[in-house]
C-alpha cells in the first residue's frame, strides 16, 4: 500500500514537472499574446495621496480598457527610504510583467549614488515616462527683483547672501541649484525643508528669500500674485508659465525635470514591455486621464522606453557629478 | 447662499458625509489603517462625484479620523493614530479602573466640542489667522518644540529623572535615518528600511500595545492576575460634562492654534494640551493625572479634533497643507477643480460656505456615531484576555505591515514592544519616549535651518518675539521646580513629594 502511494506520488510529481516545463518552454510569442493572464501590480514607492500616487491611480482607473484581456492594474503603496524601498522591490520582482513600478528622479538617479542601492538606471527595464514637471525659482511679490537678470546681478554682487528653500536635501531642486552654482559661480544659501508645501510656507512667511519648487506647487500662489517666478530650471515650459524663461535660454546649461515613469524588473521579456508600454501610452492619451492630470496641474509627458532610458541615464550621470561637487558623495 | 444650502442638504451629500465620518472612525480606530489612507483610497472614487458631495466626504473622513483613534487607545491601549498617543495617558488607566464607558463618552464629547469650536474660529477669522501661522519660521518652530520638551516632567509620573533619560533616548531614535539638512543617512547600518527613520506608527503600536500584551502574559504566567474588570455602561450627565468647561475650552484653543501653524502636527497639540491642563489643575488634582481622570482624556481628545478647523485655515486660505492628511485633502480638492489659496474665498465663496456647513454637520455625525458606538465597543473590555490578546497582537502586526506593506515594520513593532515592556518593568515612563521621537526632528532641522539663515548667529532665538516667549516659558518651566525645591530646603521645610508639572 505504502509503495503504491509512493509511486502515485512520484507519477504525480513527474506530471507536475512536465506541466511546468511545457509551460515555460512555450514560445515567447504565445506568452506575449496571452499577457496579461491576471491582474498586474504597480508598486508606488510613496504614501497614498502624493502626485505620483494620484497620477498612477488616474492611469490605472482607465487601464483595463487598453490592456489586452480586460485585466486590471492595482496600485500598491510601498513607501519609505525616499522611494528606494518600493523601487528595490520592483527590481527584485519576478521579471514577468505582473509586478512593475512607478519611479521618479530621486530613487532612480540620486539615491543610487548616496544609498548604495541594488539597482541603477541601467539595470532596470524602462517602460514609459508618463509625467514630467519642471521646477521654478520663485520670490515674494515684494521682492526687489522683477526679472531673472536683476536677480542674477544681485546674487553675483552678494555671494552667499540669498537664501532659498527647497523640497529637501539632495533632491532635484537642490541638485539643480547646485548645478547652477557650479556653472555660474554664484554662491547661494540652501535651506532644505520637508516637502514643497513647507518650502513655500517658508517663502510666504519671509523666512527665506526664494524657493525652488515644482510648478504644480507654485501655481496657485503665482496666479494670485503672492509670488513671482523668475526662472524655470526644467527642460520645458509648463502651461501658465510660458513667460518664465528657461535657464537654458539664459545660457546656463541646466535643465532637470521631476519625472515619473514606469519600470519593470531586469530581464522582463521585450514583448511584455511592449504590451505594457502600448497600453499605458493609450491610457495617457485618454481624455479622462488628461482631465485629471490637468486638474492636478501635472503635465502628461510621454517618452518611449529608449528615450526614458536616456533621460534616466542623463540625470544619473549629472547627479553624480553635482553630488560630488557639492561634497555629498566622494 | 440658498443654492449652497440646498446642495449641502441634498440626500447624496448627507449620506456621503455620514459614510465619510464612519469610515474615518473605523480607519483610525484600526491600527494600521489611517484616515490619510482612507482619504487617498477614496479620492479616485470622488473623481466622478460633483464638487460639494465629493469634498464633503473627504472632510467627513478627516473629522472622523481624528476621533476614532481614541477608541482603541482607551480600550486596548493601542493608539490607531499618532494623534491618539496622548489619549493613552489617562484613557487606558480609566478603562483599567472599569471606567471605559466614561472615558469613551468624554473622548466623544471632547472631540465634538473641539471640532465645533475650531470650526467656528475657522469660519470667523480664517484669513487673519493664516497670516499669523506663516510667522512661524525655523526659529519659532525650534522654540515651540523646545517648549514642548518641557512637558517631559508632566508626563513622567513620579520619576522625572527617568523621564528625562527616556526622552533623551527618544531624541536619539529620532536622529536615525536621513539627515534632514545634509541629506546623509545616519545610524542606518546600511539598511534602506531605516533611511526614512524608524517608522513612527509601528513604534507606537509596539511601545504601548505589544508591550501591554507581553505584560499581561507575564501576569497570567506568574499568577499575578488582577481582579476581573467588568464593563459598566456609564452615562455622564450634562451637568458633569459642563463641570469641565474650562478643559474643553482650553484644549480647543490650543488645538486650533497648533493646527494653524503648518507643519507642527496633531500629536504635539495633544501633548501640549495635556500639559496645560495639568498646569492649571489644583495641586491635589495634579497628582491624579496619569492615573485615569476625565480631564486627561478631555484635554487630549478635544485638542486633536480642534486641530481640524485650525489646519484647514492655512489649507484653504493659502493652499498650504500642514500635515499629511491635509496634503491628501488638497489633492482631492485639486481633482475637483478647486484650487485652495488666496483666490478661493473670492472666486468660490459659495463653495467655501458649503464646506463650512459640511464641517459642522460632519462633527454632529461624529458625535452621534461616537455616542452610539460607545454602547457596543466598550464591551471589548469584557472579552476574556486569552481571546482578546491574540486578536490584539494580530491587529498590531497586520497593522504595522499594512502601513507601507513592509515586513520590516513588523520587526519594528516587535522590537519596540520588548523595549516598552522592559522600560515599564523598571518604572521608566513611556510617553517621554514618544515625545522625544515626535519633537526630535522638529528641533534638529529647525535649529539647523535657523543657523544657516542667520549665518551662525544664535541670538535670533531671543530677538524674534514669538521664539523668545516660548523659550522663556520653557526655561522657566525647567528651572521653577528646582528653585521651588531649593527655597523649601532653605526654609528648612521637607521637600514635598509632589510631581510638579514642568
């Protein structure tokens, strides 16, 4: 009896193995055709409620219309470590396309230098860039500088006097300004805060002379005339701020945006990436998503996997250089 | 105006506000779910709703969420939210004395009164107050937080020295993680899980709830089981409630005031309010604080709901969210096409009024839900310990995990559970530890910001009026008990064993 059971178990095990093998040896074409076969998970490396999270949720609310086989995409928040924890989880996930992640400038191009992360832009598979926001240098309405030129003249004449607040130490806003200082030789005083809102509050309360924050965060106060944007430190002009010059237009070669995009674990099959890319591209063009983004003040900003990889690489290299120059890393 | 009223009193709006408040209470009562999460998860659902009902629901969650944490804090010593941490101080001792019903009733009424008073302040003088909130720069934040530290004496119970030691440990724990100014990791030992610091809520859950479970197990194992406590359904008369009118009023004002200053946080309001309540109490009553008296519960629960109206002031008038919850609400408002800020009151007056009315309705719903729930939830006390404790432990660990879906946080809860158990075993008070963890980052980052801005000149702390006032009170609070003691000794009197509020 015992022996029979053992034999049966062995047969069953063999059958399972065979089934497993046949499954995995199926051609990749077939696999892509059937992808996805269940719901997909997007890891958002921040707490619920931020721009990255809300943008992800806006996209996933329509994604089932564009994904083959009507499956859904669920947002899972894994915050912590300034985005590194969630991004690491995506990096370590099974490369089957069922666990992908949103990532942004910080965890992808800054943290790898400072925190010794397991991943780097070269080791993840970019899917698509969905959002990009430039930063602006703003001053209070009663500040003496009307234009970027007047301000530049002041800071050149008064090195180390001008205080500006940012979203945080070692983030895009800070690094951009360090890059600006490195190129122009202008010395500024950086006062980091915990997020865009406190940085803005510090400016409004007169505790700093300027602030470098995302356009989204600055818009309401710019519209009401409480603050004035002097210069855009990003790569493009966002709506409502067409009159504000870019740094690149003022002969300073600094242009970094705060971008958000989707990545997959390394070695995810190309056709799976293609299915995901195509679906999310269509979702990004969906009117409902465009409307939601507009209300949030976020600009859809598409980049293909190759372009996205290039953007990541460019920022990654630039940040390394600046972090070294600023003495944050060796 | 009529149109606004019609919109607010539409069935859909009322139902959604009710649902919002209810969800808020449930989300904040269960450890590991927070009102912030509730709001964030419901925002996609509000995409398709009209403006007033959508925003009303979010405000409902906010109001309910401030209150719900008190239920678990009082009954099972598990603060579901940081804002309920101070409620433990007297809430749980009251429950341990068999007065859970009374404590819950006072928490409910306090929350309601705090909510309504802060709401009235919001309606009457929002724009004027918003400008005041902005006066708080780094120097002022630093001074306020140092003043907050002077509370250590109040919440240390008998042994102030041990309280100070524990507060120091708390301040140290707060330095773990990313340096807020330099952007470098400290004390993380290379772990990415620690780069954003020790997760606060899991630590809180561990310190109070897990440690309590360990203690109960020990008591059971060693046979030192205390007598069985039976839940009494106690009603409190209106007369009794009114006798605490000073407490309600003081806590409401403190809560609103702290709410107005962006970036301070609800837990500070509750601790400050508790401290002031004790400071103003009669000397013989002072000794009772921490042993389970209504004043302690009222002071904390009234002040945390009073923060709601206060925090909405900078949010609506300046577009600046003071904390995570209001930041999420801001996202919800933007989605609805409402841009809070200086122009909101001009361009969208009717909407603002509808929000005000909704806030009052939400507070009334919260009172009703609370008073109704008290009748049932209090029964938790009657559940046998061998059934209740496993449930509490499960809740603690699931809760710690679900906050950011990170197993590391479960270890944090467990580690802090052991720390909490050991500290209490050797008579070290736990609340100063929490205070240190809360105030540490504020003190450090603002001290350094002030120094950057003033180029190293420390005199700004005393030349800026608000900062000077807070620091002076803090210094007096630290020194007064010493001098008082010295004076007594000089006059040859015995030093009275009194636990003086710092």
